[in-house]
C-alpha cells in the first residue's frame, strides 16, 4: 500500500490467480475504490509516487535476478518503463 504525497488516496495491489490488480481509493471512504489497471502475472509491487502524484512507480519482479521498474499514469493507467 502506497499513499499519495498531497492527498488521501492510496494504491493497493491485490493478487488474484496469476495476475495482479492495482486499485485506488480513499481509505476513509470505501465507496471511492476503483480499479486502475490489471497487471499480467504476479510479482508486482507499488513502490512510490511521483512528486506531483500523477504517476506511481511499480516494480515487476520476475525472478531473484530479473526485475523491471514501470511508471503508471494515474489518470490514464498507461504504463511505461
């Protein structure tokens, strides 16, 4: 779970089967939860927010020797590495 810097939103990742979902919500209002993006495979972990809270840094860990960093745009859910 990773909190925004200037807001009350939090991102939560949830594994289901072989995939991972990335959700956004305000913890004080559960009705605000919504799915930001679905990520193929396991090993995903939210690490941090960009200073402007517009992107979130994710780590995709494929093995102990192979991992990747991704930026996810929180408005569009577009992912790039």
